[in-house]
């Protein structure tokens, strides 16, 4: 079906997502079943269902406005902060309903950390940027515990050696790439289970991008990571699975190698080869 026909199709019509099985499947961390997202009367996402494997990197790709960032924000309830936004469908993490009204959203966002497109360090010292989350969530019982968390988080983010003698300097004084790694360190300081990344390298130079990508590959050993990216090469380099979105529909998803080397859907192939998008 053409993109025009898809855009004009009635909302009740379902379009089946092509799913390519992983030859070595992992345990599912997050499961989405028939998710729709509305901004007022406009339906931005239609019938999205996908399983996100644990301790791996899943990339969401697709043209601007296709719904990938909207879907990403479903996992930590960030869409709740947008007036008129409504999420319908089932989203589970380890079998727990993320949209349950009894869900503590503050605690959920500690379990599901987020790194944004532009680095956004707090206007605080490097130390306090990392210590902020553990303090408000009561993770650290003493100053020595807090010191250990700060060092561990900065080390995991590949930043400790660069800033260990500057911990009381403002986080905003770091370079762009360092600021983004600081934000990643801040996210992992509260021991999240999932890290969401919304185009984390789009504002970075190639060297800083390479550092962040290396970090993503290292972090997947301990965290479930979901990344939205417009860079096809980045998705290929860092992700284990890739999901292609188009006009609010999840068109195709599967192992990254299969999606890029042997896509089953023409729209997927056209996008990754640059025919459109």
C-alpha cells in the first residue's frame, strides 16, 4: 500500500506489522500491546505492538513525525505532561502495567531513565548533577555512599578520569559530548532498569558521538536501552533490534542485521536506502 493510501486509511483499519524473529531470543523487558496515542482528536500512533528484549539495544527509526519519539515517551509516562495527550492500550514492564493509576510516576521515572536530544545538565556542580537523584530517592545512606555512587556512575559513563578533579565545577561548563555523558551518568545513578535515549547524539560532533555510541554498547550488558535515531549508520552500529515507524504505524521490526540487509517491507527498504524520508 502506498504512503498516501496509508495516510488516508480509516483509523479502524489494522495494518499488520512485519516481525522478524531473533535467532537467539532474549527475555522480554517491556511489552506493548495495541497502543494508540492521541493528541486531542488526532491519532499519532496506531495499533503499535512490540516486545522490547532485556539487556539489549532497540533502535526506533523512521521519518520525522512518524511517532517514534511519541512511542518512546510512553515507557516513562512523559506523555502525561502534554496537555490533551492520551495513551490507549497495554504497556507492561516485567508484567506490571505502566499505565495503572496506582503507578507512582516518580518511581517509574527512576526505573526508566531518559536522555534527551540536547544535553541538559542541571545548573549545579558535576557532583550534584549525579547526586541529585540518589538524594531524592533515598538511595544513599551516607556521604560515603553518595561519593561511591557518583564515582561509579561517572566511571560507567566514561567520564570519571576527565572530571574527578573538577567535581565541584558546574556541569554546564563541560563540552557538549561530556555534558551528554554526564546526563547518562545522572540517569544511571539511580540504578534504572531501562534507559530511553531520544536522538542522544544529534547535537554532538563525530568524536563525541563515537564516545557515546561506545558507551551505549557497554551499557547494554546491564541495562535495557531504547534509542530513537535518524542516523541509519548509528542504528546499525549500536542496536540489536530495529523497529521502523511510518505515519504512526510500526511497519517492521526485527534483528538489526535483518532489517538493514533484508527488509521484508518495501517502505522499510525505501527508507533505509534513502528513497524517501
